[in-house]
């Protein structure tokens, strides 16, 4: 088996996906990452993490996040390349997710600001009124370094999975303006010029039906700070991205969409990020394999390169096959999202198929990235645990990807829900039928139907084996679809 496609993201994308959009942009970015970006990324991860200056020298609250100048150079390149503006100019998410994959191979942390900025721009473009769009959307879609950034803040101290119970931020209407008060606990891209925020409009209604999505600017209409940053988190990875605790204190906000449909908007934002997480997970796994291959071709043991020892070579082959399946599954989620991203409730059957594939992809690719990153450390032996080399970093980054945008448990439970309520697995099997044997398909379909008939507690308790099997089956079938 030839492993050359592992060495760069563009080679792998060229091999696995037809008609990569804007290949020339990716090729230019690849040259930059090789000449400058890799060194910048490593230095930011090791010593260039952002820090918070809360007050200026007069004692005024400023909540200014300070970055390494090189970080801005790395980050703004992606915005200029079109990670955001191309989606709206070309009315397609394919260029965005191709750029996210390419960037994540080199620095998965930088993928985060792009993703949450997309998660801000999309609901603003769909659900904001014309005046709101005219005021803020062009700022997010600028093609130069003056571009604004977005953020998506849902999680509070009690956790992020049970939004209906855990979101306590309150929105009250005063003189025609919404004012938000509450605390958000895990806020990536703190300091962004705009954020979409989950809150509960007064009079507060319990549960998910009482939630709405609001757009919150960094500055109030009079120029003062509109939200405050309590502190930044000390994370094991994605260190370049400031993740903090946000205080909303009568913060001026603009409701997006109808009040009764807020949970749907929130889930749209989360699913957009879950697809990005899937893409980033596969890219990270490829990077861990590429670094392991580079080392294994140069390390000698017992008279030959370690990559030529049969056991290790077989492991490379197996991981490479699984990498292809992971990309096929992630890109299927991208393709389906690209079809339905402009839909509004009530959603089509195709949208519910997308939801199931997004949950499968987020679960499967994140778990795969952790496995491959751990194995990559093992290939390096003792060198794999040293901070001066990259192998340990990819494991740190992978562990975060498994948690971001919903843990594996959340993906399984939401995946079960869309199968139970929307019969999305039937649509998935129709999609996969031409690319697998009738016997295999019947076996998986029978297993799913039998599981869905179990008592509720048993159905949930035994969900992992079912979900893992369905994800693996889907990935393998889609690889065949790609011409394996």
C-alpha cells in the first residue's frame, strides 16, 4: 500500500474527494504552512497563548485579550482565503469545509474561530431582519484583516448537553431592546465582535421550548463594553483560542427568528459545528499518521526501518483504510449540510437524514482521532511523550475534539432520537443500498429495528455498540461509493 497521500492534506483530499473546490487556494496555503505556519503554530501552542488584561492603567474595565502577533498572521490568513466569505458569495459550504480540513491538518485550534464565526454568520443571514443583516453581516464577510469574528455561547456552569434545564441566562425586553443577564461558562473565541447566545426570554418558560437565540455585539450602541470576560480557561489544547467565562449584565441583544423556535436555531448552530468538528478530527488523524510515517521511515530497529516491520506496516495499512472511511463519513455530512443549510423549520426528510449522519460522523471521527493520535505517540516511542515534538500535541488536541460540540454520549442519544422520531435510518439505508450487499444491509437494518423496540432504559444503556456499528458500516459503504 502506498502511503504518499498521507503526507499533505491536499494529496489526501485529491485522492479521496472529487472536485475539491479552490484547489489553487489550498495549494498556496500548503506552501505557506510549510514555510511559516508550522513554526508559528508550534510556538503559539508552546508559549504564545492569549492572556486577559481586564483593566487599563486608569482602572477602567477593558477586558482586552492579548495575542502573539504571529497568531493574528496565522488566523487572518484563513479569513482572507475565504473560509467565511466564500460560503455566502458562492452559496456553498464546500469551500469552507475544505479550508477547515486543510487548516486543521496544521492547527486544529485555528479551526475553532472559523467554525464559531460561521455559526454566527449563518443564523444571522437566515433569521436576522434586514436591518440587522445590513449592520453586521458585511463585517463578518470582509476579505481583509479588518474582518470581524463570531462566537457561539450556549454552555453554562451546569453543563451544555441539557440546554433545557441548564440555560438560566434571562432576556428581558426594555424599550424595544432585549437585555441579557447571565453567565456563560465555556465560551470559545471570547472577545469576538459578535456572538450568538442562548437565553430564556421573560416571562421564562421552562425546558427547551423556552429558549431563544440572540445576537450579542461586543460593544453597546454607545460604545461601552456589552459583555465582560471573567477569566480565560487553561486548556490542554486549542491553546491559541481564548476560551473564557462571559458575564452578561443587561447586555444589548437582538433576537434571531421567532421566540417559539429558538431551540431549532440553537441546534442548527450546534450541528454546523459538529460537522466542522468531524472534518477537523479526520485532518488531525491524518496529521498524526503523517508524522508517524515520517518518523517510521527514518527510525532503524533490528536492521531495517520500523515502517518495514510487518506488524507496524499492517497497523499503518489498517489506520489508512479507516482514515479513508472517516473522511468519507465526514464529507457525507458536509455534502448533506450543503444541501439543507438554508432550510428553516419545519425541516425536510433530507434535513433529518443530515442530522443522523452528522451525529454518526461527529462520534466516529472524534473517537478515531483519539485512537490514531495515541497510536502515533506509540510509533515514536519515548520521543512521543516529549513536549518538544508534535506527537503528544495531537493527542491533546484529539481529546478536546471528542468533547467539543457534544460528547459521544450526546451524539448517540441524539442519533437515537432522530431514528426513533424521524426514521432517519431508513433514509440512510436507501442512500447506502447501491453501495453494499443486500445481506449486509438487511443485517444492519434488522439490528437497528430490533434495538429501537427495546424498553427505553435498555435502549439507551446499550446504544453505544449499535451506534458504533452503524457508523462503521456507513463509513465503509461510503468508501466503496468513492470508488474503492
